[in-house]
């Protein structure tokens, strides 16, 4: 099973949407809420180059935010990433 981490913040509608997408597909993930962790936000931005949320990471590799995850789901790429 792939390690999927979803970095979120509290008042983030795209975070809610990406979690709902993963839940609908029954894809297990760990959520890390960085709403009150400025150092964690900085470290994540340095790692991924992204400042926005959510950030979906599969086995240490950035998939992207909600739009990228949705596009990957619609194209079948998400399933391929999880099967590889």
C-alpha cells in the first residue's frame, strides 16, 4: 500500500474536497493539519515548492493540490500511481 499524506489547513474548502474524493475512492491517507504550524508550512513549502493547500503526497512525491488530484483521478493516473 502506498503512503498517502494530505497536508491541510482548517478553513480550506479544497482540503475538504480532496479528502472527500479520496474517501469516495476508499483510498486511505494520513492527514496533517498545518493550520497552527508555521514551521511545518515553511518546511513543506521548501520540500514541495507549493505554498497552497491541500498538498497530496504519494510515497514522498508531490501529486499536487485538489485540481491535480481530481485530474489524476479522472484520467486514471491516480489509480496507476497507487498500483505501481
